[in-house]
């Protein structure tokens, strides 16, 4: 596909090979297709050119790849800034390097908006997780937050480098107020992402503590049941032991001829069982 003119001096491409070919015609050769495969934002500045790769979060092909050489600017993007977004910056566009400065700012601002939308979506995911915790959903959210945080770190670094370093293709002093707002927005997004990621980790720890506490309670209840069953078994075992003794079939059992033996055994069973019961009550097994 041939290039379209976004503004005078700004050529727009939605095909990376055509973008690469146009820059080769300017005397530069780079492996731009490989650059677009990198899942990161980056800036490369040299004496004769500036390359900026800013990735959005809200479309299928998120690259916004800028190549600037003198007064010429080349943009590869599937969702470029609309022409009307340049209107508030007409005075800047008329200045030396003004068009490339405004274009870079608009690309950065567009990316910041997409990061903000993505962050809000992830925050909504945290709120859902607070209501119904799911380990799989938690792991997915952590990965998504980490990816966004890495992207925001790169983005914040680029925004600051463009503001602090003397890069002739981007004169941020032309947009001092708007660029200051962009820097504040970038810092704010990074801080919010970091805080929400920490909140997400705290949520997982709280859930683990709650699960562990509930498990410990169940174990304690089970131990109480086992204690009670053990105590009842011991209490009932004593009369069963004596009864089994009298149930043996032997020819010589002198106690069978003693009239007081049977009531004595009954009373002994009761006394011994009561003593065992009192003992277990004392140690709080019953």
C-alpha cells in the first residue's frame, strides 16, 4: 500500500514493508518488522534520525512506529491520530520540527489513553476477585498487571527522555504545558498500576490466610471429635472387658458360685466407668 499524507511532511503507512521501503529510500536500513514484534516501548536517537516505538493496548496491531529524519516524519500505525487532533497545535506545527514534535506527542498521548483504559479494566477485575476469589483468575490478573507495568515503565522512561534530553526532532518545550500534563499522567498511571498490583498480591495473601484459618478451625473441630470418640471408647471398653470375662466358657470359674459376685461386678463397672468419665471431663476431652 502506498503512503498517505497525514500532514505535510508526515507520511502514514499501515503496512510495515512499505514503511521500511520508504525509509530505505531515505538512505537508512533497519529491520522494522522485527522491531514491531518486540513487546516493549523504546526510543533510539542518533544524529540523523530518531526512532520511537510506542505500543497501544486497545487494538490488534498496537505498534505506533515513528521514524523522523530532519523535517520528514514516517509513521507506521493501524490506528493513527486523526487529522483534527493536530488543529489545537497549528502554531507549533509551523515551527521548525514542530510537526514531528506534535506527532510524537499525539502518539504518546494516544498510548497513555489506551494504558489508562487497560488499567481500569484490570482494576475492575480486582473488584470481581474481591467478591469471588478464583486462583486462575488471580494468576491471569497478576500476569496482565505485570505486562502493563513493564509497558508503563518503558513508556514513562521515553516520555522523560524526550523531555530531558536534547533531541532535535522533538522539541517538547513547544508543548511545555501539555507535555507536563502527559508526564504527570504517565507517573500517575505507573504509580496506580504499582499500587493495584500490590493490592492484588495483598488480596491473595488475605485469601490464603482466610483459607488457612478455616482449615485450622476444621482440624481443631476434628481433633475435638476424635478426643470425644476416644474417651467414649475407653469408658465403654471397661464394662465390655468385664462382661467378656464373665462370658468365657470354662468349667472352673469360682466367681460364678459367689452370690455377691454379679452385683459387685455391676457396681464396679459403674464406678470405674464414672471415674473414667470424670477423668476425661477433667482433661476436657468430654
